[in-house]
C-alpha cells in the first residue's frame, strides 16, 4: 500500500465495475482513494481466466459489454487510450426458435425488421425511435428511476412499454412468433417471470443497445477492461489492493467516506452493530433472484449450427417460442429446475479469435436455475445446444462448470448464484435496496452502497458506483459533480 492510512480520504470495498467506477469518480475529484478487493485479481464480474485448457481465455462472469457502451460513466473514459479494444460480431444476437430456425437481432433496425416477416413493421415502430433516442434515454434509464427528464417524448415512448410484463408487450406489439420470441428472450435476461410487470424494460434496453451501440466483447477477455479501470485509478493517484477481504467496517482505517460494492446481506454483516436495527431489518427483506449454472468450453472447431446464419451472431439465445421461454422462467422463479432451461450462449471467438489457439474456439453459456441450486446442469445445457447444433459434443476439448451455489464462493456478491445483485422485480427496481430518494446513502455515517444492488441494477455499466460516488462527494466533501 502506497498511500499512508492517515492520508486516505475515501475507501471502496470491492473492485467490481461499480467499485472501480466509484473509485475513479472519487479520484477524479482529487481524493486519495484505496480499493480493497477480497479476491486475488481485481474486477469482480469482469475477470478472465484459463478455465479449461492453456491458451483458452474465458470470462467466468460478464462477457458482453453492451451496457458499458451506453453508460455515461464508461463514455467519460477513452477506452481505446486505456488500451481496451472491443470486438463486435457481425450480428449482435440471435434467437433459436426451433432447431433449424433462427431470428437475428442486427445492428440495423431495418435489417432486423426485414427478417421478422409480418412482425417487421411493428419492430420498426417500437425499436426505431428508441434506437434513435438512445443517447437521450440511456443516462435517464441508467439512473435512479423515477427521476424527471428533459426528454419527455423519448421517455414517453419507453416508459409505458417498459412497465409492461414482457409477455404482454410481446403479444400486444407483435402478432408473429419470431418477434415475440426475440423480445421475450431479451427480456428474460432480467431473470424474473415474463408475466412480471416491468420485465419488458430489459428487453427494450437490450434491443436498444444492440441497435445503438452493438453487443461487443473485450479483445483478450473482460479482465482487460477491469485492468484498464485499475490503471486509471492508479494514474489518478489511488490504489487497489487485492487479496484484501474486509470482514468488518471496524477493520478499515478512518476515512471520510466508505463505499461498499457489496449486496445488502453483506452490508449488514460488515456493519455489525453500526447498522441501525430498523435499517438492518429493511435490508433483511431485500430479495435475491434465481441463479445461473455457468459453463465454458474449449472447442476444436466452430459450433456446427443447423441454421448457418447463427455462425455470425455473438450471442445466441436458446429458448424456443415465447410460451416455452415463459414457462421455463416461471419454473425457475418457483424454485423448480425446468426440463428445458433458457440458455444464453456467447461464441466470443467468432469476433475475438485471440481467446483461443488458431482454429480453436471458446464458448460461454449459462442457464437460469433456481436460487442457490446445486444442480450441475451440464447435460441440460449441452442438450439444448446439441439440438440446434448436432455434433457440438464431439468438438468439446474441455469444459468447466460452475453451479449457482458455487458462484457465491467465487464472488460473495453472487448470493445463491444471483448475477443481478438482487431480484429485478418492478418494486425492487424502483426501490433498490430500499425506498429512498438517494438509494446509495445508508443511515450508517459516511457509509454508502455502490453495487448492483442499487440503481440501475445488474450489468457492466459502472453507473451504481459512479452515482454513489457523486452522492458521497456531495454529502461528505461538499463537491458537486
Ligand atoms: C455468470 C455471469 C455472467 C454475466 N454476464 C454478463 C454480461 O455478459 N454482461 C453484463 O453486462 N453483465 C453480466 N453479468 C453481470 C455483471 O457481472 C454484474 O452485474 C457486475 O459485475 C456487477 O458489478 P458490481 O461492481 O456491482 O459487483 P461485482 O462485479 O460482483 O464485484 C464485487 C466485488 O466485490 C468484492 N467483495 C465483495 N465483498 C468483499 C469484501 N467484504 N471485501 C473485499 N472485497 C469484497 C468481490 O470479490 C468482487 O470482486 C454476469 C454475471 C455473472 C455472474
């Protein structure tokens, strides 16, 4: 550690994208900041590792960084100057409707619409204005909602549709199955039943990002993005210490602000009797969501998709028709393992061949599973891929699997394997982690929460950390950003 304890202004516990964003925002204001990370490498959900074989780079957690490209925090950084290169697939995402039939989500709204048959015109009507207004909408959507916005027309196009259950939006907006399933699968990233109010928001945000900025991965692995953020903290005079788990706030050196990149359950444990009992009880009611069973493969060749156009897509959704998707997500929410789970797959080497030896490939996928599940879903996930790509299994050189339960040991923020920092139901999106005008501030003096358990929730955008830092700067240092 280079900064003497007595010179520290602010501390951050946890170096996920939100912790690192918080540290950068604080350091930019001239504060001396130290980040404590419990793991051996910084990055939280933005790490990479050779999980299968030497020479094959895998992202254990986040791999598609679309939300970073629409995030005002990440847009304030010159990623290229920080040495981060992005690789875009020809087609951001695809949805497998049946083993030999896929629907493609292109960068272009028109091209997407052209592939949706009679649903095309409705896709253009719904997504065209949102994609056009993405720059106005995203800073508002990625902040605590509801907040006033100057862009009322754009907000009026997003808000009412976003508040709907995804299944209702799909059926109201589209008459045909391809568009219904496409928007349903995008919304299913939220990991709440597609009948839940507000679940449509995820579908709309992810489709808007695909059209506006694409769904890229980081060349060489997500760790490069985390390392660039750490480099920026150091350039600004801050420091990041790894292998430094914090067990209790009392163990930290004194500082005027402490920002916690942890979930509510950990906050209560870290604070001990510093947390007012009523606040600890409210946080105790915070709900965590379903988990994921995550797989990574080293492959001897590209995936032999039945529908050849899938070879051009970075992300592939395997989930069938809207009704099938909805049924799988309902089961998971009810704590039952579906017979055919929804699988999200990323074939990163299609756009970034540096991640594997020449001619070889890496594949990343997860299935939604019940909270805390110890089920190894390898057979179910591989069966879904094999249906759409017979012969996949013959290409597998090595595989790595992490169950929902095992995720929490990898990163304590992944409670029960929940990758979103808490259930994304509408009430908990609006009041995250509790109902408050400033959701980042806690009643514990000088302590702020800055993880994905605060607005805007899960994803690599750094906006929870950035906004928590702005709150701390204003309240503790009198600095307006
Ligand atoms: C399998 C999986 C796939 C995902 N895919 C994507 C994707 O493709 N795109 C996307 O945008 N998002 C994806 N996500 C979600 C994304 O990774 C998270 O939303 C994001 O990382 C949350 O950032 P965070 O900073 O809030 O927390 P995290 O990234 O979870 O970081 C928290 C950090 O705090 C550390 N920590 C916790 N407690 C302590 C303590 N007491 N002391 C010290 N350190 C501590 C942890 O070790 C960890 O490093 C995925 C997540 C998972 C698990």
